[in-house]
C-alpha cells in the first residue's frame, strides 16, 4: 500500500500522551477499572465476557474527539503484555507514522508495537445492525486512507480517488463500524493479531455484544486470520470465539512471492544508494549502485545481522514459481529468486525467507474455525498506476487471484467473488466491492 502524505488533524486529546517509543514498564499498568468494566458490562447484558478481559492489560492513553474523515473519535490503547516489543523501523523515516496518525500516536514516529489505534465511525453507537464491524488495514497503510478517505494520499489505484470509503458506506447501511490502526506499517502479523483481539474485546464490551464481524484487506488478512486461527506467539492469547464472519479483500490466503519474482525493480525502488525511498522490502543483501557494492541489511526480507525491519512481509511468502514461473527478464533473476551471487546483487532466495518465518503454511494447517463464516474477494485487474504490477498470472496487481481465493484450511466458506475489473487498491472502495461486503455481512 502507498504511504500517505502529511495533513493536519483537529481534535481534543484526553488522557496521558506517551512521548517515547520504548516499551513501558508492565508492572502497575494493568487498568483494573477497565478489566472490571469489560466483565461487568458483559454480565449485565447477558453476553459472555471477553476471554481476554481477565488477561489483556489494556490502558486507554488518549482520545481524539474530532478526528475528521467521518470518524467520531480515535483512541490510542496500550497493551502492556510482556511479549510485545519495540520493532525495528527501516532507515530514512520511510516507515514512520505520518499525518494524523503521528498526532494519534502522541508525536512518536516509531511507536512501540503494544500500542494501537481504535477508530469509531459516526453511528458506532446508533447503528441498527446487531453485529458491529472491525476493519483491518494492510501494509504501509492506515485506517484513514484505507477505509475513510482513499484520496488522502492521492493514490487509490485509479485516476480519480473518492473522499469517502467503506467506513462511511457501511455506517450508512446501519452498521456500527470500527477500525484498527497498527503501530508498525510492515509489522509482525503475530503482534498485530493480538492487537486485533484487543480491539474486538473493546468493541464487545462497549456495545455489549458477543461477536464482531471482521473485514481485512491485503496484509491485514493475515493478522486477522492469525487471530481467529489461534496462530500466536507462546505468550499470546488464544482466539476468544468472538468473530462471526471474516471477510478478506485481496488477502494473500495462498501467499505471494512478488518481491522475489520481480526483485531487481524492487531493489532499485528501495535501495538508498540507488536513490530508492519506497517503504518495501528488498530480496537482496548486497547491490551495486553507481559502481559501489553496498549493503542494506535492514531492508532485507530475512532477519540479517541483527536487523529485521519487514517481518510482516516475510510472513506472507509462498512460492508460485511452479505455477507462474519467475520474471526471467529481470537482472539477476535466478539468483534473486533462488539465492546466490548475481552480477549486481546477492541474496539468500525466497525459500530461505519462507523457512525463516512465513505464516501461510501454519495458517492453512491451523485452519479457520468452522463457526467463522469466511468470505473471500479477489481483484483481477493488474493495472495499479505507478506500481510494478504482478503480471506472471491473473492478479490484482499485487496478489494472484488464485491466492486471494485460496480456501485451504477455511472451515466454512460463506462465499467468494472475483471482481475482474478491480485492482488491489480498488477492492476497498469500489462501489461493487463495498456492496458485496455489505451483502456478505448480512
């Protein structure tokens, strides 16, 4: 997803504002009042208390009451569970928080990953639909651009971008809509899955409901699916049985190898020594730029030399060379994909990256519980402006259609839909896509 440009934000912040990205001291940070509220609210309303209520130490740090973009409020929460950590960020500020999100995260450009934003759309407390909706954004994106103002950055996958999105559309049809905002734009999906569980627990307690519907786009699908499948770190909380329906939009259910199959162009776009500035991983460890052989370990997909700035991208990997081949026209294509020393570049190859922590296999093996009706949407137009589109097979420009519609491990497939005229970015705001999501949510 493209990064957004900075814009001013209005609103009132209440509560303490954290001024550092370092992890807080867990001792004493558990909000007893919030835990009691979560449990008592559920009991009084006759719904089961959130499974995470007794274990998730959540602190409300700040509230912004006039955020714009159709949101009624934005809140920043901190989960002080010891397993969260300060993730590494890529160089040059390319992965830093910006725009309104910088304000929401208390002016911290590189927030600690135990922090997340909970957006509440207008009508969150008045909508007529019984089951609320949580929207989960994808890589290098945020809840504002993804769901409420696709025109915020001027890049939405089309020549003209709308100023409203799925959040307003669903709110207009009676849904009570929320969205999560992650601290790290390319962060570990296992950490983000825990934040998804936290957000669901908060929504349930606020509205007195037992379940929430989840709509997840692109990389966000992996975090959402990890939550419902209880794919988690050893310290993580298991799935609480609180998702009714899961809707995926261009989700890499079958994984992707986009970075490795088109590696030369990726490295040119990202490598600082070559003038690259994109917030995307490189499949290479070394690259010759203007005659100089340079190293950028923090840009690599694999953790190297103590650096690991793109763990979330590594977790999306799966091989597609046996289905669609590799882009043989790219410089050093063989060594980029399979590993080794090329003419201009050197790297370990896609299989080494998969072995270092892809989640696609574990997610398919764990499976989505049959009680969670799952709906899959795919785009079929590889025409995203300004982007190296995935052209080795039918795709939405980023994710192969076959991957987005891969139902392996999904217990109950509620429906699938291929919107052949839409690219990856249009899947979240096109009228056809929004209408389909609304229909699936019932």
